[in-house]
C-alpha cells in the first residue's frame, strides 16, 4: 500500500505543470517523504504493541471477568453451593460429641494455601483460600493439646499464619509474625507449626500475618475448650461461631499500593461490602462497569436455624481489616458472656460494638414467635475518612430462622432495635461494664512506658504511622533469628536476658523489659480515628480508658485495680488514651529453649556443610582435566604436559565464584574508580575558589585524603567498598575453611589500607620526585639514573604479576587484584546465593533516582548555574574584603577593592589573571621584581573607564567581565563598587607614585606635553613621623615622546639612610 501511495505521488507530481514559485519536488525529497511515512508507521505499530502489552499485563487478574455490564445473565445455574464456599455448618460446635475433659492429645491439621476465583457477595474476584474453600476451616482443640499445622504454600507469594491471642509461651517462633518471629513460607514449600496450648481457653482466631493477605481470605476461627467451660454451658444449649469481616472487590495489595502512595493523607480504603460467615448479597446495579467485574445477582446470605425456647452461644469474631461492626438481632437481646477469651458476668445488650480482631460471646434466647429475623452487622462508617458509593452498610445481614426458611424476614415482624445511630461515633462498647467471672487483682506496676502513635506525612510526601516518632519497616531477618549467630562460639554480642547489642539498636525502637516485671503501657492516639491495639503473647488488664487526649498523671494511683477486664485487643479512641497493664512472663527464649535450638541449628549446619562440601567436590572433579584425555583434544591442547595440566588444575582453585559474581567484582572496581574520580573533581572545583593552584599542587594529597576516607567508611567499617556493596559483595577471609567465611581480620584490613591508600600515595610521590630530578637542565646523577631503572623494573614486574593474577581470577574468580591474593581476602556474596535477584523495591528506587537525576540535568541549563556561582563568588569576595585590615593606619582607606593598591598604569584584571595567588598587598610587594609592580603584559591598553566608580581597565578585559555577568554587575577589583557599564577614558590626570619597597624604584606617568613628578608613597620600612625627604628627581623624556603616547620611565635611586633623614633628597641617577 505504501508503494502505491508513493507511485501515486510520483505520477501526480509529474502531471502537474511547472510553476516558477513552487519548484517540482525532486526525487530526493520524495524518497525522504516515503522514508518518513515508513518510520511513522513503524513507530505507530511499536507503540500500539507496547500499549496493548501493558494493558494486558495490568489486567491479568480481571481478564476472565470482563463484562459489558453487571447483570445476572451469566450467573451460575446450579442450585447447589459452589465448591469453594465453605459449608457454614462446619462452624457449628457440636457440644455432645466433643469431650472437653479429654486428656491432652496431638491434633493434626493440613493447610494447603492456594488462589482461586470466587464471588462471596456475587462479585467475582481472586481469593486466597485454605484447602480450596472460603473462609478457612475451623481449628478446634482442648487446652493442653499439641497442635500440628502443616502449611503447604501454593501461592505465588510468601505466607505465614498467626494464632491470634495464643500466648505461645516457650514457642515464640511459632507465633507466625513475618519478620519478627519467622521468615515467611516461600512459594512451593511447606512449614510445620508445632505448639501446645496451655493456660488458656476460649474464642480465638488465626490469620495470615504476611502483609494484608488475610483480607483476601486467609482467616478462620480457633476454639479452645477446657473443663472450666462446663459451668458456663449451663447458660446455653448450642454453640456457634459467627465470622464477620469487611470485604473488598479487589485484591488487598492494590489498595495498599494506593494507600502508601505519596500524597495520600491517611485516607484508608473503604470496604465495598461486609460478610457474615463469608457470604452476603450485593446490588450489581451499583457496580461501575468500567471496573471490569462480573457480578452474580443470586448470591446467598448466612442463615442460622434455631429452635424455639433454645439458647444459643454465638462466638462473634471480627476478622476484618478495617471496619468496625455493630452486631444485633432483631427482636432479640444478647447477653455478653465472653470478651477476648475472658469469661465475664452476663451483660444484656441490644447491640454489640466489636472492633477489628476483637471477639465476644453472646447468648441469644430464641423466645420469639416462629418467624425469620434479621441478623444485622452494621458497619460504622464514622470510622472512615472517605465514602464508598457502593457500600450499603445496612445491607450486611444474615437470617435467624425459626422455620428453616430462606426467605427474607417480614418487615412488620422483624424490627430493628431503636437507639443511637451507629454512624455517629467510632467507639468501642463501654468495657468497664464487663466484669470478669474469674476475679484477678491487678498487681502494682513496676515499670511505666508511654506509646504515642499518630500518622504523619514526611519525606517524599509519604503518610506513615509513627509510634514515638518511629515508623515500622520490615526486617529481612526475623528478630528471633538474630540468636543464630550467637550459636557460634565466642560471639559476645548476644545477651540471653536482654537485647542483642550487635544488631543496630540505633535503627530499632525496642523496649527491653526484665522478666516477670509488671509493666504499664499508656497508649495515646493522636489520630482522628479510633484504632485497635493488640499485644502478642500476653493478656493485659485494661486499667483505664479516656476520650481525652492527655493523660492525668495525678490520677495514676486512683485507678480501679480490683478485677479489671482482661483481654488481648483493645480499641483506643480517637485523640484518646488507654492504660493497660501486663506481666512480662513470656520471655522470647529460655535457657532450655536456647540449648535445644543450639543443638538443632548446629546439627542442621553440619548437614549443610557436608552437602556443600560434597557438591563442591563434585564440581571440582568435573572441572579438572584428566591427562589421559589430552590426546583427544585439538592442537595445541594435546601437547600439554602433565605438569601443565597440574598447574591448570591448581589455578582453578578449591572454591571459586560463579561467572556472574566475577563480573560483579570487576564492576565493583569500576564503580569505586568512578566514585573516586567524581569526588576528586568536586573537591577540585570547590578548591578553585581558594586558588586554582591548590588543586594542581596538592592533587596527590587530595586523593590520599579521599582514599583514606572512603576506606574508613566502607571497607574498614562494613567489609565492602562502595562498588562491592552495590553488587551485593563483601570481603571475606579466604583462609578460613568454614562454609561461611568470616570477615577479614583487622590486620588484613590494616595492611590492605596501607598498600592501597598509603602505598599508592608514596609510589606517586616517589615517581614525581624522580621526574623532577631527571627533567633538569643538567645531566641527572648516577644515583638518580639507578633509582629510575629500579623503579621501572619494579613497576614492570608489578604490572606483569597483576596481569597474571587477573588471568587466574578470570578462571576461578577468587582474587580480583594482586593485593587481594597476597592478603588472602576476596569478594564474595554474603550468603550462598543462587542467582542475582533484585527486588522490585530496589528497582523502583533506582528508577526514581535516575529519573530525578535526569530531571536535574534537564534543569541545570535553565536555572543559570553560572549566575548562582557569580553570586557566591561575589559574596565571598565581599567577605574577604571586609575582613582585610589595612596595613597603613594613617592613610585614609578610600579604595576598598581587592587590588586597590596597584598602580594606575596596571590593569587589575590582567594582573589578577597572571598572579592568581597574590591576594594582598604584602603578597604583591613581596613578589614584585625590584620593587616594580606589574609588567608590560599587565599595562593598560585602550583604557576604558568604569561607571560609576571611574577606575581604569583595558577595553577587552572590562567588556568581557561585564558581558559574563549578564547585566547583574561586576565587582570592581580596585574600589569594590558594582560596575554595569563602561566608557572610553580621555582623562589626563597623572597618578601618584605607587607604594615602593626598599629597593628604591619609582614610576612616573606623562600625558600630552605635561611632565609631573610622581610622588613616592611613604616607605613602610621607615617611621611614620619622618619627614618626607624622598622625591622623584627627574622624569626623562624627549619632545617626541612627550608629544606622542603615554611614556613610562623607571628611575633608580639609592636607599634612604636613617642617619641622613633630614638631609636633602638623594640625587637621582
């Protein structure tokens, strides 16, 4: 098609009559047009493919669910529940078949975590599920049982499970908090949770503790029975678990990215719906079609079938991520008997406020007429900072049915409890009304800590939560895993009873508590929304709560300590505080635990080292050359002798690095050299303001200082140079036979610094000294020639040895430089890495940094760097001029410029360019030749007068300076005034004689037929009260010279004698 277009253009151009004003397009122009069309089409195709690929990748989760409009036309036709929906009857706790008095036993559970597609409220989306069903299964045990949960991760992301509310006393590493007590379970692997439940019973739950995964479906109930439960069973006949959770129509990770994005001022994502037992309805007509979701209108609601005059215990768990619920049942009162596994005296309520992660048990008496009644879980929208148009919080319902009928309750029969609007305040229920059924006196506190948390926007416009000014950043190594290095003998950084002192405490907010201390924690909320506070591994007393922002310390001793409520999760009101108290009786690792862990880790290490040695031996055997196979190799390899083969096998080494790490080592050296060059250039530019000669004269010392500084802050402190750290490498002591070599010793690092820093400097100074001796006009001495030959021999030998060492490095990748080989230190990855994977977070930081630098480079030509530089230079010169004190105290200081004392015949700009080191009058007089300041090269040519100060300069000099300042003005070197204009000078005033040194030279100036004697200024070497006896004797000039151009003459006189100070002036010669 393009060819046809081109042919048509050619034919049409030939048929057109020639016009003088518009010449006929040439063949070259037509080819250029054709080429431009082809390039445009190619760019269009490339951009289309790229845009299509980008959109396709961005919609990978929604590709199967795109529909033109949400409707029920594509709804499943089967009346049976989908296989992914868990049967709600599994959450009914059979009281007859379960023996709460059974002896302790081991209970096994298998969790397979996977990703499926489901529609809990009718909107299709991806779900994270356990054993293929949503929500997760019930875990039911007795107190004292050993629980074994084998988790198999089939997700594409890591996962953990936290057992919310369990003490995990003695098994803290089974708590399941990612980055704190364990590493996340990688995809495609399994992990066995092994713990025993002691000293507690009641209602708990479990959930994923890796990022926000549990909001995508990884949560379930955990019920622990005990013999003490028998007395409470008299209050109810049936036992049910009720799961409440807020629900989003997209994966939680997408909301987290938006929430943590720069500029988001703590606007938490508002849920799209709420679920009871993992089910609810959603009005598909309210769904935005542009979101690409498929919505099924025939979803289901949770239904609880009851029998008249029976009592039901509902164990209500808020397993949501953000929403607070108000639970109620139409026409039925609820009797609260449990709060967070603490049995309480019955308390009748119509509505129950339940915050995230809280659990309550209520008893419902089915004493109403045989009908259906609404179970309402109204979400408190006052807790949200924004609104969601698709959220209908009044539609979060279940059905309480006396007739096993799935029809909706009749409005005239099922009546909502009247009372306070749940959307007025975001507060928890009044927990002071809850009295524990098993009394416990709160002991007196030993320690007091204050935790103040708030949300703040700081660097990069990022809104983060802060506790006492410190925000959370997940560590790559779990906190409990820091004890592993302590298993090595001689590690003194581990303190079993305190905090490990070798793990960067300055970067961590850690509260170190003594064992069995009674601790008070004052939690103050400086945010405009209420927040739940959960303490792992403990149950605390809620001493006091308040909606006031500031704590009254004067009332500290008056709080009620008689049987206050005990729980593990509490809601802290907005701009309020809560005081909790707990006993620190759950140490992270006891002596017995430590000894057992030490044995397990040492045994595992021995197995790993044995496997590694076997693997390395196999690799070494496979890489060695067998002399018997030499004859089969091509020429000239078949001519290698056995000794050559042996040498080759020795070169290959015992253990090398992979080729990718060899490239990293070479890149590290290049990065280090580039960094040194950048710093050297920046320092040189900075020193130019003090004189350009400093950078040239002290270049070796500058590099010495830079190398020493870089060595101290990189290799000495962190065992890695800047370039090696970027490549993920660090120096290790290769003399060690351990599987994980230790860091270099101080002696090795000291010698490395001595050779690489001090040695380079000494060698460079030595070579410069020899060059200075050899470049003289005279023939260098025999010693100098001998030293030069020895130096050349040593340099050549070092180059050959370094080249041979580098060739060996390319083979085995052990020692990158000759000094590394001598000191037996080498660069290696800090761990046994299989590949050089880079996290997306690191890539994002690099992209942002490169974009920022590119933007700066784009702006540099626009912001006028030269203008800022002139401003800084002008300010510096003004400061120097202000600090300079005149040597002549009697002479009025009329001229305040930097070079005000120069003779009028001398151009200050020319003199400053030729003598940059001379910055004061003493320097200039000291450097003058025979007392004469300036020379023929610095005399004024084509004089121009500056405006307004009237100082005289060369035309070229002054115009270049004014042009360079771009109209902002230039500081006069003579008077310090701001000069913006100049004009030709036509004056005829002679200057006074310049200040002289004791050598006795004076200078005169004649203009246009007039001869005036130049008056010498008073000698600084003479007393100031001496009479002025020295006069200029004669000015010699012929008539032709006087009537011509300005003439300069130098007159020699004898130095003045102090004894003849009152005599006549000496006669000029």
